[in-house]
C-alpha cells in the first residue's frame, strides 16, 4: 500500500480541482500514481483534464529574433524575477536570440557559438553569472522558417523589444502580399499565446495522448450504462470536442470566435492574394514544465534561529 502524503493530495487537487477526499481516495486506488489518479478522477466525473503545464517555475526571459523568412525563440532562465529587469541580463538574452538565428536551435551549438562581445555564448552566460550573482542557463531554443511567406511573432508580458514571458512564432507559407501575411501571422501568434494549442492539427497530437483521452471517454460512457455501440459514438464525439480544444486549426479564433482559425486563414486569402498555409508554430512560456521548489519560509527562519 503506497504512503499517500498530504503533499501528494495537494498536488493532485491543484492539477484537477477535485475535492480533497476525492483526491485522497483516487491516490489510494492507484497506489499513489499522480497521472493515474488524474485519470481515475476524470473517469468518475470528478475532475477536468489535467493542467499539464502546472505553475510557472523558472524565472528569466523568453527572447525572439527574426530575419527574413526565419525566426527563433529562446528561453534563458535565472533564479529570480528581479534579474529579468536587469539591463545586462536583457541584453544577454537578446544577443543569444540573435546568435541562434545563425547557429540554429541546438542548445549546445548556440553555447559554443561566438558571442557578439567576444568569447562564446557559454562564456558570456558565465560572465553574467559572476557579475549578477545568480545561476543562469540557456534552457531551450526553437527555430521556424519557410521558403516563401513569413514567420510572424508575438511577445506577451513584454519587458523590451523581443523579450517577455511568453514568446510565439507562427510560420505562414504563401506567395501573397507580405504585409497582409505579417498582419495575419501576428493575429494567429496572439491566438497561440492565449489559447495554447497542443498541436497544429489532430495528426500532430501524440498517439499516447489520444489513446489516453479515448480511454477516459470510454470509461465514463460505460460507467453510465451505455451499450458498446453507443459508447463508441460517444467516444468519437468526445474526441472531436477534444480536438477543437487543443488543435490550432480547429480552435475558435480569439479575434473572431464564430470562426475557427482554419476558417479565418481561408477567408484571409482574398486580402493576401494567394493561398495561405500554416506551416507551424512554436510557443514558449517561461518556466513551463519545470518543477518549482517551494519552501516554508517560516520554517526556514525558525531553523536558522535554531528553533
């Protein structure tokens, strides 16, 4: 029998919004496995889909750089949010993004590339650590490019040109008017920042994610006593709803909610003067997927005082 701690119950409750006792019971049923407990609660109709991203953990900045039909987004982390307001740190992130335009999105290659002020990017980060006094690291980078069209961008929570808390790139393939494409691309990038799609379309969603969703939907339908042929119809209908929620082309466009993103793109082709295809997108939110170490400040003070 797994030892179910208060911390585990708290984590499950934060991820699902389910009641404390429901969370405790769920964990007991699945031997303390958080992900399995999420599914257990959903099958019982006691929770919505898990909030995968969790709380923002790392601090620092997202940086964007564009050049022609290519764009790159990077995440550089620091220990505190205070550093993100430091001009030296901002310059570091901006320069790293510019270097990544030429070096590509492999973190090791960026680190070994020449830094504008001399030395390598890794040496520039080390120098900033010594000067500012906080641990920093280049966590990740991603580039997008098209042969014909535009790569548009949007920064949310901006603290300076190309710097902020959420960075988005959207690649549009088209031979149409560059200015109209750029305007459309920015609107879609703003949508991606707000709606946080998991994939471009249904084909882009991981097969394991679809299988898991299918399993949850099937269990809920069976629990209500529906026959197998009806269960399958309910599952397929549920998956269609799921795709509308998590795929970019099927989401309701935030600028015109009566239309999907795909419909808005299709209707834009008149202004653009040529067919338009969304070739891809990238969304970096600062600290997503990184566990934040929480501390009990009162306990730390008491420990320091020898209490």
